[in-house]
C-alpha cells in the first residue's frame, strides 16, 4: 500500500520578523501564482490613461510623494528598521535617497523623455525624430537590503515615464514597499498603477516575468542569470544589478584619518549589506602600518546593537541564514591562517544575527572571503608595493560593480580609477555614486547589465520609436535611386556623396 502525503496548504500570509530581536513585526498577504496575471492586467488597464496624461500631471503626484516621504520620515524609518534590524542612520539613507531620486527626475525627467530631432537622411528634404514611449507594465524584483529604496526608488522614474509598476519585494522585507505604496496612493496615484505581489521569487517572481513588458532585478548573480533566461525566452527588455566584490585602493599620499573615516561608511554601512560597499582594501606599503593601526582602532570602537534611535553605528544582519553565510567566510579564513585584526566574533549576546565589524589580513585565494561576495561587515586588507599592483589585484575579480580610490593627489587617484574594471569608481568616496543621480550606475562583468540613474535610469523604462519623414514628390526618397538610369548619372551621384562628407553641417 502506498501512502500519499497530504499536500501542505499554501501560506495565506507571510510573517515579517525583526532579525535583531526575533520579534514578529507584521505580515502581508501571500500572492497566489495564478493571481499575478490579474494584477498585471489591472495595472495595464490603469496605465493607458496614465501614459496619455501630460508629464506635468504625473509629476504633480510624484512631487506630493516626495514631500510626504519627508513628512512621514520617522514612520518610514521605523518600518525599515523593524523589518531589517539595521541602524537608524542606515535607514535614513533610504529615505534621503528616495527623496533625491524623486527630486532629480522631477527636475530632469521631462527633458530626458522629450522628443528629439535627429540628423535626417537628406538635410532639407527629409526629417528624423526619436520618441520615447512607456513600455506599459514594468515588473521589479527587489531585494531585502534596501527595501524602501530599491522597491520605491526605482519605481519613481518608471512611473514618471508613464508606466504602471508591479513590484515583487523580498518576502523577508515587504513592509517598506507596502508603506511606499500607501504614500504614493495618498499622493494621488491610482492604486492599480503601483501594485505589490508577495511570495517566493522562484514562484511569484518567475510568474511576474511571464506577464510584464520589462523586468528589473536587483540581487545575486546566480538568480540574475535565471531572470535573464526567463526574460530572454519572452524577448522582453531587462536590467540586472548583481553582486560585487568591490576594491578600495589607498595610495601612499592618502590622508590617513579621512580615509579611515571613509572606510567606516564605505565598508560597514548597512552592516556591509550594500552592493557597492568595499570588501577588499589594497594599501600602498609606505602607509600600510599607520593605516591599519588607525583603522583597527576606529573599527573596534564602532557601537554594534539594536536601537530605534541614532545611537548605534551598526545594526543586525538580515537573517539567521545570511548570518551563517557571512560567518562561514570569517570562520573559513581564520581556519586557513588569516588573522582578524579587529572583530572576528559573533555577538549572540546582542541577538541572533550580529557579527562584529571585522578586518581580515592574510586572506589567500583558497579562502571564501578572497573571491566570493561576503555581503556583510567583513573586509580584507593587503599591502601592495605600488599602485600598479593594486590595480592588477583590484581587477582580478569576476565582479565589476564599484571601486574606490583614496589619495591626496587627485589627478593620480583619477588615473588609477580610470583603469579599474568597474561600472563606477569613486575618488575619495565609496558610496557617493548612489547619490550622484545624473550619472549612470551599474556593473560590468558578472555585476550586471543595464544602468540606473541619469537619463539611462528613466529611458530604460521606455521603447524608442524613430519617425522619419520624406518629401512625396516623385515617390519620395526611396525613388531617388530609381532615377539613376545610366553610368553618367551614377558617376554624378557618387561624386555628390564624395563632396557630401566634406560639408560639416549636412554630414
């Protein structure tokens, strides 16, 4: 006799837990896979009128949203902290960056979207223009590390471009996205223009890709490949921001104290759970000892713990599972001969998901922390004999998201930055790229495809349409070659083309 196991009932709600305390702080309704198509259909219906509205009308909604986010900042901060366990200053980063994103696209989005004239085939006789049309329904699969910023911040330019948006936030941190949607609706957005679907990425996220016109994914390279395959099967556009093993280069003329301060935020912000944080530091040998001494002293003084006030420097990791992964990198390195210059301990006395900010020396290629993204408060440090060696080691990675160069001579630091194989590089900065809204941000190599911010960050949510116009007399432009009925006429035409190249204003 074969005993058939009873089917496990589908979860109807998804509980949300504060990883710093283990306390359940809320829940969201789980979305059935079969309901995703209906959600997208409602979004598509609402999008048609939204796309037809003038930019000024869409902007009015997002302008009210910008102000409301700042008015409700404490509520947003509390929500972010309670589902992530992060420090309040790290939650504040999300609020100011969402507001900054809205401010930038309110000021520049219309210009980025504006119809532009292009060089025509035959100046004076034909014309050309390029239009940017909204895609329709944009899907987003967003991670847990910045649950307000990466769900709502990316939705802002998509909405301003005339799209509807359906977000699948991380099932670990859905409350921030829910609050962001509430604030958008309170600002005048039709509820169907921004909708959320909740559940497992392999199920609900995969289903979302099957119905939208564009998919934006932020997360790991392993999952990003699956997203790319699923989008490719439907031939829909997509963007991927994936992992990083970001290098920091400290040149011999770098100001030590200022650079150490830069490391505190550039490596340990958001408990190191930031895709653009530094995980590898290469220091020119003449300043290595002084730099390490100053760095270990400052890192050792960071205040780790849970608080809804601004009194903690670093908060919790996101989950027990992720804590085990981060700790495995530390444990593996120490077990194979690396040294923890500072930190290197789990802090279960503070809560289930706390690891001390850690600086490792002597990390070698056989260690997990050497090449894999740790995504936690763990940084390796190494002395190098020259900037050339630092560049070589920095580029020796399958990732290429962000980099940082610190030096007193700005020209030399910029020359080093230019040679780093990353989508962005900061000189005397690490995280500045995320708040420099007018330049593209994204990765090379295994760190992703596509860009956010600047004109790229809004045009990725549009389809380009080229419209060309010809004179109609005699059959128009296409009929010109049919008039070439002899070798003499062909020779004259070829002579005209030779002359054409030399006339600047009609090239």
